[in-house]
C-alpha cells in the first residue's frame, strides 16, 4: 500500500487506554512507512512516547479556555487545529477524546475514534437522552471508528446515530513489548493473587468485585490496582473492612508499569458496568493470564471467546461471578495465541491503512 500521511488529534497524553492505544497505533503506522504526527491540545504527558514518533502540542486548551468554554471558544480552538492540519496536509485525520472541539473541523477524511459505549453509561432517562443527543450532534453525517463491534452496533441501533460511515476496528497489539515490560523489576505479593486493574470510580464497580470475591470463599488474595478520587478510594477501603477482607485484599495504588503484576496474576478480573473494548483484558491475554469478566456492554464478549466464554458472567449475577472466581482458583485456564489473534497488529493495522 502507498504511504499515507496520518494526523492524530488528542486532548493530551495523560490517562488510560485511549492514550495508550493511540500512541501504539500511530507508531505502528510510522513503522510501516507512513508519515505520522500526533497533535495534542495541551502539554500533559504521562505515557512513554515511542522513539521517532512526532508529537506537537498546539496549546489550545488552557486554564482560560477551560474557564470560558463556549461554542465560540471551541470554534477558535478548532481553527488553530485546522491551521496545523493545513500546514501538515494529512491524508487521514483521526480525532480521539477531544471531539467537542474537533467536531467543528471539516477535513475531507476526518474520523472520530469512539472508545466507549455511551448507551451503557447512563441509566437516568434525562441524562441518557442528553448523552444520545450529544452523540448524534457530534457524529451525525460524519465518519466514525468504533473500538468494537458492540460499540458500533449500539451507536447505530440504540443511540440512533446516522453517520456517513461507521467502521469497527479493534485497537492493535503486539505481544513482545508487553512481555518485555513484564520482566521489569516490581515488588509483587508473595504467592498467587487475583488482580483488578481499573480506575477507582463507580463505573468500574469495585463493590460488585468485592462482594463476589468475598462470596467465592477463595484464600488467594485479591490485588486492586488503580487511582481515583479520594472519596471513591475511601468507599472501597470501607467496603473491604465491612466484608472482613483486610487480610486478603491489597490496595496497590497506581503503577506506570502494571505488566509484571498482570503477568504474575492468577487471573485478571473486570466487573465494570460499561466499557468500550477493555484493553486490560486483552493485555492480560497477551501475557497469557486468564480473565474473568462481567458481560457488560461492550467488548468483553468479543474478547472472551471460545472456551474463555465460560468465565463471562452477566453483570447482575454476583453468585455466578463468585463461582467463576472459585473455578478459576481451582483450575486456571491456559491461554494460547488463538485466544487473542484477532487483536494482533498484523490483523488490525491494515484496516487503519485502508481509511
């Protein structure tokens, strides 16, 4: 395929999966001979930047613009982005996590990369209706990349989005970098442990996790890794105490490199109310760590395929989740390449190249 010029636009490089997958996708395209640049809207970097990948901060998100945010502010910010794009002349533009601003752009081949399932985020009818309306306003008649088939289906059938084009493209992965990061030194717990890596926020449902873990009766410790607001962390610690789990649950905080922990875990557990395509589950499989997950919308069902589906549990079935934890504790499943092949870069990157 002829080389193309790709421009990615993202608010910043701080945070979780969306930033990681963008950097990796951009760098893989660069390594395959394409010209690639990542435009950020503010100077905030937490992740490792791949060597050779061009990052340019446009500085259009400031304390002033955040305090005075209006549609006029957004259009001013979009004009600044448009000027940078005009100077760089990309063939493809991909917007991620800053669509409130980039929706005002009119590049001929602009895609909005939707990473989460808005249809599962809100249960209160008015909030849900407002969220759906926002999605239709932002992406109606535009081009969209959905991070999973579940997100694509829900955008079309639940939200009622009428886009020019919606493509389902997984985030791309390769196994070797995760294996190398997993070899870095880390102070791991002694012996076996289960692991949950998730931001400490209500949507991740640590309450569900802790109740099911307590009900499972397993002696294998549970490690909870992640960061969040102090009040959310306090609620989790309080529940641990109420359930009498202080001697079996470890609050490990946030780690820039969680992969030694993921590789060493007996299994990864995810109990969220909603996801897009939870990369932590894919990363666990890449490190041949088995996974237990609730069947939340969307993503887990597309990740836990074949015999792994035996450890996919309905979100409201805490007894089933407890049983899955107990079964995994007794007989951990063996992970093979066939379980994660659909997410490997050689199967995914060509889909981005075809945009």
